[in-house]
C-alpha cells in the first residue's frame, strides 16, 4: 500500500512540474491570445478593449495565480472552453484523441506485421536473403524520416496510381498511408530488438532443457523463447511513447488527418491557451498511465514461468 501511495505522489509531482513548465513556456510565446480572440491587431484595438478582454479571461492576474486557478478548475473536472470555437476543451480533445488513437493503432499494427515476421525469421534462419531483408528494412526505417516516407507513399499511391486519398479522413482508405508512414519507422526499431533478444533467449540453458524433455520446437518458440524476449522490447516501447506521439503530430499535419496533433498545431497558431493546456495535461496523464501499464506487463512476463519447464 505504501509503495502505491509513493508512486501516486511521485506521478502527481511529475505531472505538476510538467504542466507548470509548459504553462510558463506557453506564456512566453510571441503573440497575444486576446488580440487573436478579438480578431484585431494591436494598432486597431483600443487599450480599453484589450484590457476588458484580458480581465474577462483572467490574463490580467499574476502567472502563479493563473496556474492555481487552472488547477482548481482541473479538480472540479473543468478544462474551460476553447477561445476560438467556444466549445468545451474536454469535448474537443476527446474527439481528436479517438482519431489519433485510430492512427496510432493502425501504425502499431503495421509495425507488428513488419517487425514480427522479419525479427523472428532473421533470428531463426541462417538464410542470408532473410537476414539482409531484415537489415535493409531496419536501416531504411531508421535513416528515412516518417514524413519523407509519407511523401513518397503519397506520390506513388495517391498521385501516380490514384488508389488512395491524399488527405483528410474519409473511411479506412484514408488511414492506410499515414499508418504506413508511422508503422515503417517503428518496425525498424523493433526488428533488431526482436532478433537479438530472441536469439539470446534461444541460447539459454532452460531452452536446452526443454528440448531434452521432448517439448516441440513450436512450443519452445511461442510459449517460452518469444515470451522471454518480450520484456526488453516492451521497455523500449515505453521509452518511445514520446517519439510516437511526436510522429503522429507530424503525420496528422502532413495528411490533414483531424487528430489531436493537427488540433494542437492550429491551437498554437491561434494562441488558444485553454486548449493547449488541456492537451498538455491529458497527454501527460495518458503517457504516464501507458508507461505504468507497460511496466506492469513487463513484470508479469518476467516471473517464474520458466519453472514450468523444470517441473
């Protein structure tokens, strides 16, 4: 119980530090959200107009007071309304997060479909063609940026062949190009990880013991070796959650995909503080929850499951 409380306190402190840092940096950005809201420039606005709008929004208060008031709103489950649309921030973010989750799951699916066969195949075989293919894919994905892959895919499948839409979200076909652009670089990270960890696991003494006991190679691979090689892969995935979120943002802008990344780019250009602050808070919370979930799954895969071979 004490460890759970300690972990919750550390996560809360980390969230406070992240949100406060971003809160301060956001105020240092050039531009005034009040002028953007009034749709006027500084020369045509009267000082009275600007001051009245700033007072109504609470931007005339000291920075620390604004932050504390924002925290109070969070505790009452309110994130405010967007300065541009007037809609509740939480409603806009949830709609966009669902679209982003769709893209992220599509990219992860593509990454698994590429990384698992090539990683496992190159670990189990001595055929140079498969090993070279795995090496080529992993090197290509690591060197070529995701947005450049997206541009190449657009040129081939959308412009030249006309098979897929270029931009927007119009059914499942609109998901193919951004998911490929996201999944290919991810696969390049996991192919060598799966290969190296699986080969290391297959050389462990308990694998030889399993073979001596007559356990089939298929069972050894899928039930023991592959499971034992997953924890390092999951650890790296936990570390790459931030880069995954960044890649999604770039691709959403490139393909005009209406996810949370594109929403945030528009919000930053319009100085929509409530929307940006809500995004920072929710994204930090989501990444922390996912990271803790991956750690728990990692611990669950490490255990005494090898004891089943010895009994």
